[in-house]
């Protein structure tokens, strides 16, 4: 995800950058350490809160959630991020 952020100006704009950045905002290993610290339960909580926020704001519908079953956490977050991004435009 960090490598994609560096090469994708849309991701950068969505995360608040004003100018295109050529270096990652964080070291990729720090994200891995953070995921290990929050664990599976923390990742599930974060995903749940993200989906709840999307539902509350109207950017994620029940129709969108039909794809969530059977995917990894990273795949779910990537898709939800993409859906929210496209609807926010």
C-alpha cells in the first residue's frame, strides 16, 4: 500500500497532500509493526468502525458490503478505501 501511495497521485490527494510526493510518508516496516501491535482483534475493530462511518455518512451501502465475506483484511480495507474515495469525488 505504501508503494502504491508513492506512485499514485490520487491516493496522495485523498490523504491530504497538496503536492506530489516522491517518498513514502512513513517507513513501510512501521506499518507492519503497528498492525502486529493492534492484532487481529484491533484490525477487525478498525474495519468495523470504518464501515460504520461509511454507512453513517452514506458513502457505503449494504449493497457495497455484499463483497466483504471471505476476503483478507487488507483486501477489505483496499476496496472500502476505493469505494469511499470514488463516492467522495
